């Protein structure tokens, strides 16, 4: 198999990278009708598999599961998940031949083996669906010509997909039809019905492409989403401890700090996050962010380039074939860091204190979001995709760190994201060392402690202007506007 | 005896905007206090203030320096939230299916003999290995009671300790409290003023954030205050109208619910075997049964919230379940309230929008509403006396008022089937009387059939004649 993206002519690459459009609610008036009475069979019953299946069944669709023979005979957790929820479960040979729509919701790493086994069993003109396009785009899996291939990618963990549905809402979702596999022209109708069945249509659906989803997803998760938060956690914690901040306090400030400061992003983007700082602190954060952007830009560009050329996925697939030696080694290394091992204090830290004492963390989020967004759009990815894969997801990942630090983040995200996160971390740590050297607890751990909050007018106007006019703020304001039009918050 | 903690002319402000005012209250070591008052009078705020919450605006606090063992909805919510986080975390948790009851119990005191004795008395033996989150409302309450009593903490806060506990266990529970509280200081909060235990010595009666009476519980003045709480009469009232053009049943002549040979088990534990049940329009039912008899599971089969509704022969509102209908097709004909819904209703929405969400069966409001719906909601708010709270955040209301609002949310559309699962937990006697009066009115309308669930067999609801009694599984 060869990398699919690299096999495309440049004009096709650009066209597919540049696909991402917000779909009107009226496009979903038919609901799940296109799939009514059809047989949906889900491969895999982990977090996405189980929770998408529960939603689709509650939307009136006929859902069952198929698992590897060993998972069934050994009653593995996936088997227990499916059967205890009243779903029919069978082997590939039993379930696949009757399926009209097969949803491959196994981890990336298993895709090519799973597809190789199920494809010959699929009936003519059936449809194969993914929630992540790595297998098609990076591994270049070629699917039988008579089969339709689509993607429906909810932009949240599986548990959120279920919780939001039960509330009567949903999570933002990307859909796509694989241009090479739409023999009957019905791919879009199936994808829309599938998205409606998971509740995605209530929260907003974007028409994307396999290529745009994969390339932007990889870039976001490696850099700002997971990589920057990991590197930032380690640097900020070590800095504070070296400067005499009580380690339990430092650990708490970092563990819960990301969640608290990025909550502000949800409501009003980088602008609102920066507005939560005092004026002197804002100027400080903007200057720190500028310095980090200058240092890190080549690293972000390297990640983007490696993703585009397939160098990243090639390296990761080599590790798959090497029994994940690198991934497991890096995972262990992370668990041994001082930040991970420190237990947090019981002392209360107020919401505003996380901003006031976490100026450097705010600067890191700003630098990471802006750099990821700039690098993605410069590479031909549309602003909408770049927004979802940078700013939009930061609070979701920050929540995982608040639960149980980096361990939790890395066990919640996919192995692909985790691998990319460690790659970034290894490169980023030494790059930022000289920048960190002269910093003090005024920007991380204790706050500026000023009695006089005065600043220069011209300087403040310049910085505010710079923050507000960044393109991620323009697209963000528009997309958040669509979302709140749908989700009226009391 | 020495003062353990106290407040002198204290004004204490809370984040929700609520304040306790001119608080003068001294509690001595070993005191046994009853704290009473109507929903929203400040009982929970007072308990929080004992624990050091709130901001002192004026006056003085002699803070409590001893650890507190607390049984309250706040503690329950905290544990449930922690469990959800652990479960979502997946691989990282020590217990894959959630923390078992035994581990929850051991958190405050690992003394296994004491825990075993208390667990046996309250009949928890079978449940010790079960995941905490799988327990029913009443079972959860028993676990939290054992957990608090088994602790060696010198101060016990018991906020509605009998909430949801079945009739057979109530006396046992009270005896356990008396015996295991021993010489410790106890602050008891309850609306059940007719069943105050003998060991309670003092009363603090709250109204609008102030203690308006404190003194011996045996004094006649104390009795007057408590009686006032329970003897106010509910005025005559008329229900607001239904929304015009509300979805009608597709098969109005067929039964609302038909269950045939229903089988449900959790793991190896059978809950129902060959259950047959029909609910016809206009036949109002009361379902009773001890804690853990499967009352909530039975309701979840009807509402579609149990996965077992797809593995059984169920016909709900003419929909044979699992034949292409969606849960929203079912829910549009149901109004529903339960402790589970109350726990799940965690959104930052105004009181008004919470009631409006009843028209869409959603937690939070995601659709635009009509002016007719807004008018109807305003009338309901007036009926329950909370019209002034219309624009306030729901999650800053007292527990009792939240419950009253969620009951009203279930009623606003006057659904074909109104399911009330232990609705009155946490309501003061007057609000309880109000809810019962509303139910009675609804039974007289031609549109709504009531399904009322309660552990308490001696709790007849006027207008409801059919009974289903579930045995312990």
C-alpha cells in the first residue's frame, strides 16, 4: 500500500485539503431516514464503538456488533460492553455479509488488518465507514470499487458523544465521502444520516474530506493539543520547584490550570483568555508568546511537513511493526517525570488565581494555538478545519489533564496522537530550555504582585489589536456564533 | 460543656448570592440539634457554614476545628462525580467497573468489624462488592449513613438521613444513628417533623436565611414552629393549559404500556423474571417496593433509558420497541422526574429555561421556544410560588426548590404518561402537599396518566387506585 495523499496530483491535494464547510441545519431534515431498515454493523466496541452504537440504536437504527473471534471467546471488555447493553454480537463471518453499513471503529493500528479481513465478506454496494481517515490517507488502503467509503468523525471522546446525546444535544462532527469510493453517489446521504443518528447534526456538522480531516487532526494533536500541554506542564512545574514554590502547589497549578484557563477559550477565544489577565500581565504574556512563537515556528513547520509528506506516519508505522518499542518507552519515561509523580496540595486555588499565577501557561496556549493555526492554513488546510483541530479542542484535552495529569491525557487520546505528542515533546523541551532559563515566579507560580497596574496606552492598544485581529479569532467568532445559535445557553 | 463552634451576629455570603444573616448560634460538644425550615430557608447554607464555607461579611465565627462526617446530597454528588471521572479514565482506575461499596465505606474508617456490624444491620451485606454507582437511591443512602456513622469523626452532619430509605429500614436506621452517634455532636436536618427522634434535644428553625427560633425541642414554642411548617393548607388552584398542537398518540385506543414476560438481570443477579404489566390511559398507578427491588429499572424500560428495552417484548405508546422508533418518539409523550434525573441535570440554565426544556425532553435547552410555551411556564412558576426566581440560575437554587422545579418541568406539557419516581424526596411538608395537590388535579384531567413510584407503601396518593408492588429481587 502506498500513501494515498502522495499519489494525488497537486491540484487534487489542494482541493481535498481545502474542503471544510459548515452545513446548514436544513440539510439534516431527513434525519436518519436514509439508513432506516438498513443493517448497521460496528466493528469494535471500545469508547467510540459502544457510544456511537448506543446513539444510533436510540435514533431508531438497526445496530449490531462484530468482534474478532478471540475477543468473543475470551469475553474481552469489548464483548462485555456490547452484550451487556443488549446488542447482538457475532464473528466477522456471521455479521459482515448481511451488513449494509459497516462502521470500522477499531484503533488506527488495527485498521489494515481489520479491513483486509472484512472487505471480502462485505456484500456488493455496501458502505464502509470510518471515524478517522488514517487508514485510507496514510496507509493508502484501497477499498473494493463497488463499496462506498465515508467518514463521520465526532470531535469528542466517545463518552461525550453519548452524554450529549442523552441530554438531547450532540457534539460537533466532521463528515466526508472518499472521492475514489462513491460508486452510486449515495455517500453523502449515508454520512448525513449517520451523523444525524449520533446527534451530531444538533451541534453542527462540517463537510470535510478524508485528507483534510487526517492532516489537520494529526497536526493539531501533535502540536498544540497534546504536545504543547505536555511540554508546558513539565517545564512550568520544574521551573516553579526550582524557584522554591511548594511542589504540591506547583503540581496543582499546572494540573488544573490548563483546564481553567482554556475554559475561557471556549467562550471567547484567545481574546477572552488574554482579557482574563490584568493589563500588565497581558502585556507580559503577549511578549512571552511572541518569543516562543519565534523559537518554535520551525518545529511546527517540521511537524506539518512530516505529516504532509507521510514521513510521520511512516515512522509511526515502523514502530507498530517494532512492537511499539518507542511508544511504550516514551510512555514510561513520561510516567517517571517529577510532575507526574508529585501529589497535589489540598489548598484551594481560586479560578482567577490560575490566570494571575499562570501567565506563562496562558502565553504557551496562545503561542501554540496561533502557531498551529498559522502553519495549517499556510499548508492549504481551510481555516474551519484548522480552528477545530487547534483552538476548539484544547479545553477538551485540558480536561483530561485535570483528571489525572499527563497519564490521563495520554491514555484517553489515540495511540497515534500519543506517539506524535512524545515526538513533539522531545524536540520542544530542549528548544525552550534557553527561553525558560531567565524566567522567574512572577510569570509562573506567584504572579506579578504589582500594586500599580498601570500600563502604556499605546502599547496596550497595539497588543489588543494584535490579539483580536489574528485569523483564528475571526473564524472562531464565526463558528462559535453558529454553535451558540444552536446551543442557546441559559 | 465547652463550645465546639459558634456564630456571633454573623452575616455570611455565599457564591450563589444567598446569605445567612444575623446568625447567633452556639453548639457545645455532644449537643444533638435538629435544624428545620422550609425549602430554600438556608439549611444547606448553614451546614456549609459549619464546614467553613462562605465569606464572613460581619460578625464573628468560632470555627469548628474537628473533622466532620457528613451525610448529605452534597457528599453524594461529590462521590458520584468522582466515580464518573474514574470510569471515564478507564485503564487508570484500580477498579475497572467502578469503586465497590466496600471501598467507599472504608474511606473514613477502615475498621472492618464496625463496618460489618453496621452493614449487616442495614442489610448491605449483598451489596458490598457492587460498584457504588449501580446502587438505587435508597441503597446509596444506606451506604452513606454507614460510612458516616462508622467514622470516628466527632461531629456528624445528617441531612435528611432517611431520604429514600424504605419503611422496613427506617426504624433500624434511626436506632443505628442513636447508638453509633453516642456522645458525638449531631446536627440533624429533616423535613419529617412528625418523625423526629427522641434523642434530638435542641431545635434551630430557619426562615429566609436567619434562625428565627432556637431552644429546647421539647418547648411548646418549638412545637408551634414545627407545626406551622406542616399544617399550612394548599390553596385551590387550576392547572395552566396544555400547549396547542402538542403531538398526539399514534394509537390512542391501545394501552400506553404493554410488557410481556420481561426478563432483566444485572450480571448473574436477576431483577425481573416474566414480568407482565399493562398501563391503560386513565388508570393511575402507584408502584411500591423496597430499596433495590428494581423500581427505577422498571421505569427505565418505559422511558427507553435502559438498554434492556431492546431485548424485551415492550410496546410503548403503540411503538413495538426496537422496530425503528427513536427514543425521542417515546419521550415526547412522557414527563419524568427522579433522583437520577436530578443528579444528571447539571447545566447552567435559568429556572425558566429548565422548565421550558420540559417541552423538549432535554437537559438544557437547545431549541427556540414559542411565546405560548413561555406564558405557560410563567403560570406554572406562579402556581409553585417561584415566579420571582424565573431568571435566576437553576443550579444555585436550594435542593428542595430544584426538586420542585424538576417536578414542574415534568408536568408542563401535561404528557400522556407522567412518571414520578420518588418525587417528594427533599421537599418540605407544604411543598409536598402542593405536589400531591397538583398530581390530584392531573388525575382528574383527561390527558395525563400518572405513574407514581415510592418505597413507602403507607403513602397513598389521592386519585391513584392501581397498585403494583415489587418484591425484593
